[in-house]
């Protein structure tokens, strides 16, 4: 009993020390010496409300803001993950191409510095890819998963194909005959045959969300055939690039198109921020009705002041915290339009 009693006292002492005293001492030190870091490095907006942590990336979609690296975890702090896509995986190529399409610029020739996007739209409207007609049908046939991905991306896409299938019973019946294992096809199952039919009926166009003003004065969004816009510029940039392989385009920063291992990296390189600077400064200048050159210079100064390399500049290249910089822009210029 003497040995058991000593063991129990030792156990109690160890539990109190490791599970009580030690955490309490660390908490006290953290709250008194490092309160900001100990509480998650949280930042507040101009209204005093918490907007996020310096340690976890979050998405920014407005052109007035710098955008973080892509995230395979959808910026969910509880689901840290990488895409794990190989360089040979077409899904990775497609994602990167879609991100580059709307911002790619010519690097030489008479259009140096100009956006490629208008030429992608003009090429798409001709509806010829590598000498064959029907670009949309070729896109869906080449990689079936992309068509299904379009259907699953938004509930309105699936509803649009459901309505199409009711208007094309003969085509759906043929699909069922050719695919007896799918007697009751869903919208994703019909994606390829839908795009093939759509391409034939609407050459040089793609189904995209269009917002109009209804009779009640409220905005209404519906899927309509379009031949220009961000969907055309992004989805079909890769095919345009294949048709224009010799065109010299400006390089883009690697972290602009690649996700981090965690999917939650809150920083981008200063080079990435400089790449986005023209867009950000131009939009803020338009919102505030100020000289674009002056706004560009002001934001450049903010980037230079906030950029810092790891370990006090001893390793790596200068990085910028996206949330911190965007909050500074919000404080300086107000709410974006």
C-alpha cells in the first residue's frame, strides 16, 4: 500500500503540474506578453468588427482588393489541404488557365502590355479550334469532367440542363439507349451531350449567367448564350493558347496560380502583389475619382512598407500579408463600390 500510495501521489502531482500549472503559466505569459498572437492574431475592420486572422488566408473577389493564392481547402481553416494534383493532370492545367485568362497580357509585338482577353473572345466567336468547328463541343468532348464540373458548380446550371432535357426528349432517349446503365440520367450525366447540342444550336456561344433588371425593378439572373465575358476569357483561354502557341505572353508569378501545401497561406510574394497592382489601383482610382497615377503610387508605398522577408530578411523573398494590406486599403479609401 505504501508503494501504491506514493504512485498515486506522484500521478496526482504530475497531472496537476502538466495539465494545470504548466498550461496556466503558458496562458498567463501569452496573455500578458503576447496577447495579440495568443488570441489568434485577429484583426478588426474600420467598424471595429473582427474580420479575420493574419495567419489564415481568406478569399477576396472584388477588384479593389489583392487576392490570395488559390486554395484547395476553399480557405476553410478546419480543412487544411493541398490539391495533390500532378502537373500532368488536366484539372490543374484547366484551373491555372482559367485564372490566367482574364489577366494575361502580350509581352511583345504591337499589342505589348495589352490584355489577351478581347482576342480570346474574338477567336471564340469564330467557333473554329484547330481547323474544326464547334469549340464548345470540342471542349466538352476532350475532358468530360469539365462539363460535369460546370453543371455541379451552380444549382442554376443543373436546372438549365433539366429544362433543356425536357425540350430535347429525343436526344435524352438516344443517350439512354447508348448508355443502358444510366436509365434515369441526371444533369451531370447529360453534360457532354448537352454541350454538343448547345454548340450546334448556338455556334460561337456558351451558356453563362446573365443578370438583367426584371419588371419589378429587381435584378434577375438567368443562363443565356453569350459570346463574351469572363466565362469565355477564362474557360477557353487554354484552347486559345493551343491555337496561338507562338504568341509571346508575359510571365505570371508562380504563387498567383499555385496553391500552398496547406491551402491557407495568408501571404503572397511582393512580386505577386506588384502583378495585381495595376488592377487594384485602377479600380480604387475609379471608385474615388482620383488620378490613377497618384493612387498607384500610394498603394505601391503601402506594399513596400508592409513587405518583409522571413527571418528578418535573411531567407526567402519579400512577402505581403493579403488581409493586412486589404484592410489598409479599406481604411484609406473607404468601402469599395
